[in-house]
């Protein structure tokens, strides 16, 4: 894992999750495979293994660069801009 300027600029403490699951999946009637948390605003989205890839769509719409896994026992973060774990 590497440190990137996007991770260094994140708000502290990290934002609370705005929902317990991916709200876009609920609306679409699909099941998320894994959940991701936007570390800029707290938006919860589904991973790229999910049919609709809402976490990536959130990055594309907002430019919020870093998310982390919301899965129990996982603590990794991903920078969409750098394409790397941070």
C-alpha cells in the first residue's frame, strides 16, 4: 500500500456511513456484492463485482477519490485517481 495526496487530504475523522447498504441497489432491486464507503462524504455504494458498480459511479459523478471497504474485518482503502491501495 502507498500513501497518496488524496488520502492525506481526507477529512478526519472519517465521515459516518449515510446508510447501512447501497441505496441505489435498493432502488434498482439488486443486491450489492460488497459495500464501499466514500471517505469524503460517507456515501455507501456497491463494489465493482456488483452488477451496477455504484461506488465507482459515485467517484465518476463526484470526483471523491478515496473509498474504503465496509465489509466486516476489512480495513483497506482504494484511491480511484491513483488506481492503488492506500
